[in-house]
């Protein structure tokens, strides 16, 4: 069963501010390369490499799940090494599969 996906107002403002295609956060959530639980924020994180033009960049979407509804909270490009640093520090705990 597919969960309902809700874009928060904050996510919508980030999409506009960063000129990110509106469907990209849902794509990142649905087709992520990796899923994590962030111990600092108690949110889930989906990470996916995205090709934009000639460049490839990793993006992260923070989300929560309540009553079987996925709330996409924010989206942002990751800095080089940011994913690895958060995993190595123990802040991001890898989950086994899509949440």
C-alpha cells in the first residue's frame, strides 16, 4: 500500500527558494539510494543522487510519518562528504529498506 505524501509549507518554500522541480522531493523519497534515521532531529532522511544537466548531486529529503501519512519536511543538496560524515559520526543511522 502506498502512503499518502504531504508537502509541508516549509518544503514548498525550500522548493521555490532553491528552484527545485516540484516533483523532485517525492522522487527522492520514493526512489532513494539510502534511508536513514537522524538521531539529532528524530526525522527520517532519504538520500538520492540526481543528475542536473551535466552534474550529479546528492539531495536529501527529511520526512516524518504519522498515521501512515508521509510528511516531506525539507529538501536540500548535500555538501561533498556530508552524508558520509553524518553516518560516520553516528548521527544518521541507516535503515534497512524504504520506510
